[in-house]
């Protein structure tokens, strides 16, 4: 091999090493950019992960607990099933007021939901007055209506 060929080979090898180094340098620069981006993003992700839930925890949103509530009879409430509906109606109307104050519901929406709850309360009272008791089927029907109102309040809280 001549000196010129040796020199050209050495130059070629040096060029390959330089290309190889640049390739790794570009990869390292990208990795550093990604790490900086993640480092800057980390506080936001932590804040989102530890933030309070988006929907307010209205008591009426827990339907299982609401359906298990036992009300007390007394005064104008003479039937245990009517007492249950009365307690649920009180909780729902309180949640409607809270959602309205938090501006999660408009005034017309709040009025409409309030009237639906009041109608359940009135109808249950009428049935108890007429029959002397509230049947399990009527209670289930009124519970479904109160569940529908509760779901509307909970959706508005999101």
C-alpha cells in the first residue's frame, strides 16, 4: 500500500468516526430535550393527578347510600317509606341549592329539578293520606325519579 492510499484510508476512517460521533451526539441532544420537556411537564402532571375530583362530591350522587337511607317518622310523615323519600328529597334539594350557588346549574335548571323533587314529596304524601301507607312499588318508582334528578345534578357538577 502506498502512502497516499494509507492516508486516504486514515481520512476515511476518521470521517466514519466523526459521523458516528455526530450520530450519537444528535441522539444525546434529543434525549436531553425530551428530559427537559418531561422535567417541565412533571409539576403539571402531579398537580392534575393530585387535584380534587372534577365533580363535587354531592351526597345525592352516591345512589347506593341514598337508596339505603332510613328516615324517621313523625309529624306529618307517618310511613317509613314516605320518611325515606322525605330524607332523600331534603338531601337532593340541598344539593340542587349547592350546585346552583356554585353556578353548576342555571336558575331555570335548578327550579325544574327542585319542582321534580317537590312533586315526588307531594305525591308520596297524597298516597299515604289516601291509602294509609306507601307501597314498595310506589317507593321504587319515586326512588327512580329521585335517581334521575340526582344524576342530572351530578352531571352538572362535572
